[in-house]
C-alpha cells in the first residue's frame, strides 16, 4: 500500500478542523481505513509531526472475542516501525497517536504482510536462543505466550545499530506538510545562543555557525564567546538562553520545535532536548528521563541541550562560560515541575566528552529528597508469610539484628503456616517486644492483608517487606523512611539484588512488556547502565512492594492497596501510580540495599501462563493505559521489550 492510500478517520475524542486532526481528549482514536493483509504478522510504518511529542501510539484490533491492544514505538526520529501479530478474526483496526489535547499530525505510510518465516528469521539473526520461547508455548497451545515471546525477541535494536535505525526512521522537517507550524513564529520567543569558540578549531566553529544559520525559526541571537570576551552578556530581548561549544550542531528544526513547545506551555521556564553524541564508533543517542531534579543533583544528566528562560536567571551577565553553565543549572533546579518541559527529540549533536559534570554538593541540613532533615520517623514494617521457614528465618534475623532504626515495629501476617519449624520461628520472633504476629488463614490476598495490617500499626511510615528479603545495609530503614516524609515524595524503594549480587530492582518502569517491569536488572549494580541510574537516587514511576516505604497519611489518602481489583498482582505499581496521580513523586534510594530472591514465596512468573491473573492484568492495562504507553521517566525511544537501553 502507498502512504496516500491509507486513510485515517476520526473515531472518538478527535475531530478534523481545517484539514487537520485535533484531539478533544487525552486518548483520541482514529480508524484505519485499510484492508489488512491475510498473514499472521504485519509491519506498519507510521509518521508523526516533529513538533508533536513522540508518545508511543496504541493500536487496537477489534476481533470477535474483543479488543486487543498493542503499543507501538515512539516516533522519536519522525517515523516509527512496528512488527507484530495480526489477531485472528480482526475486522477493524484503530490507532491512538497522542495523549495530549489540541492539534496533532499523524500518518501511516505502509502496511505490509510479514510471514511467520520472516519473523522467526529475525529472531534467529538476533536472539537464536529465544526460539524455544516461541516453539515451546506453541507446542502446548499457548498462543498468547508464544506471541509475547516473539515480541521480546524482535522488538528491540542494539544501540550500536543506531545509524541503521535512523536510516529507516529519520526524516527531514516538512513545514509545508506534516510539520506545519501551529503558532506564529514571527511572534515567538527570542533564543540567545552562546557559542564557546576558545579552544576549538575554525572547522568546528564553522560547523556550529552553519547549523545556527540553517535554523528554520528566525528569532535568535548569536553570541560568540572568544578569548577577547571579558564577560558574557545576555542580549536585552532574549527570552531563552542556551550554550553551545564550537563543533556542536543544532538540527535545522530545533528552534522551531522549541517555539512550538513554548506556545503550548507558556508557563515553561526550562526546555531540555535529547542529544546525539559523536563517538569513535559512530553516532550514539542520548535518552533523557522526564524531569528528575533528585537525579540531576546526584548525577548531572541535563547536558548542554537545555534552554533556560532569561527571567529565571539571577543575572544577565557572567564572567565566563562555566559561570553561565552553573547559573543555568542552578536556575533549572530551582523550578517547579510544571515549569520544566522535555522535548523528546534529538535536536543537538556534539562530540563525546570526558567526565560528567560534578554533582551538587549535598547540604548538611537536607535529605537526599531535598526536604529538611528531621528526626527519624517511626516505622511499621509489615511482612506477609506462609511457611517457607528457610526464607522467613534469615529475613527476620536480618531485620531484627541488623537494623539500626531506633523506633520500629514489625508486624508479621501469618497466612496459615503449618510447619512446626515455621511456627517456632514466629514464636521466637514474638519474644522481641518490637514484633507482633497476626494470624490470617485462608486464600492469600496481598492487598487486603497489607491494608488490614497497616490499619493496626502506629508508625508514621509504613514499610512493606517480602519474606524472601535479607537486609544488607543496617540503616536501610532510615534511608527509606526519612525521604518518605518529604512533602513531594510518594513511595520510596530500595536497591534489591539477587543473592549473586546482580540487580533485581532499581525502580519499576510502567509499560515494560506492556505491563510493568524492572529496568536495569540482571547485571551488577556497578555495571554500565542508562545514565548510571542504578547507583544514584532518582525519581521513578513505581517501586516494588518487596521493599517499599510510604508515609501513612499518603497511603491512607489514596485508599491503600486496591484489594477489589488487584488482590495479588500489579497492586504495588497501582499504588505508586495513584500516589503520582495525587502529585507525589516516587523515589528509588540505592543506599537502602537488600537481597531479594524474587517470587521465591509464590513461585516464578517466568513459567506462569498469562491466563493466571488475566483479570488483574486487563484492569491494570485499562486503568493505566496512558502511563503504560508513556512512562514519564522512560524515554519513548527506548524499547518496552528490553531490560536495558535498546532502540525500538
């Protein structure tokens, strides 16, 4: 099919106005007016405007058994490519391209048939060991599991293949077509661009100046910083300032995208963009998270791709480039979240650099979360168990013997243990004045048991802990409970490792595998990872309840765990999302470290059919579709079918 032959018709939450789409809700749907090929799999190539946020589209197949949805890659380079199963009996297909109200542009270029042989050949070339993950479920009639295995084996590309990735997805800016302006560029903000020339070659300076001259957006002021410059003075009419070094290049549409973003978000005082880094091995992409001030303080990641409002700077003149850089970063860290806007596009290219900028010096009167230091809050640890003495014993011993927290209670909810050695462990634990055991036999209900136990405790901070964990850092409770009291903080999670030292949990990404998962897992904590996030505290959309702290008043404000809809699975992610919905940001703190065997009590999810907990999964996906497709702390250019940085 040719691109012109594929018509998109407004279905719900969207209208056409003057030939353009306009979203009336945060989930507009377009019907794809095309006959899909009769094949087990399809490939869809699509395009979104470069001035729109590249949120991951959602594809919906209507079948006799109901709707089946699939998340597509975010078109961060202008276009996206998705390959996946075409459900049997599909009679209609719709797509939701955006999560924002207002004008947007979206097109489908091609839809083509993909055979099973082509899909399996792709697996063989990339991950031959994963073929068994497809054939084994197929052999036993588990179609959903087989399809899921193919998704995990095919829907990611190594970062080393970035050039090939761009070759198929990158496109030029089309101001007369899909990228047509939505605002009046002649009345937009003025951007002052400081270019540091000293220490760079004429060729590097020319490269930068040419990229500035090529800008499609006209309202800019160039300030070349040379050896003779005594001070760096901001032009009088400048609205935003950025700093480049000779050799850096802006995409031709960079300032146009910024001007459009400024029109959509007039309250913004900081814009930051993604970067492409030139390395000896070729170009490599950066992927910046959603606004994460705690992470920026611990491990600066903003780079030079930031544009700060002149009104947010304390001065309009600086003695040198370093002073300007520090002033811009300091202004950024002083802003409210609503004043910061991320442009998830590669709009700046520069050479690889050496050491990262230094972290901010911690203030002695502040916690890592930025809140004023307060006395350690009282804590109530809630631990559910049923037999498994080989897990329970070491867990209780580590909590009671290692923890240095001065004021905590431990409530063990016993879900019908019968073994004599388990009962002996519980009886011994109860001799400690800090310990209580609640007997709760019957079907296991994680959410309800934790809610009931929380109501019978008195600590300022609730700490939910699995019985297959072992404390490693004696001050783990202090590290978790103090940040939990910060006014802006929701749930706080720890660094959890497997017994061999590999990471099990360093924050949860909503959307991994189309549900939720642990990003950055299965490697040592010190191993290279996305922006070194494992080693530093950072904002995250969710943390696991295997070890989670949350202030009591916040837990009660959102109604605790959702026992009605999510008694076993997804309840911890759901709790974190409801906290975020109320404006509290969840936090990962690696200074609190524990061993976690992961699912040792209930069995691994690896061999669990997808039909188990299907109702909970369907509820979670419907309730949180917007976050699943667009976790704010997980870049839309990153694959949802990889535990580490991979293209999609």
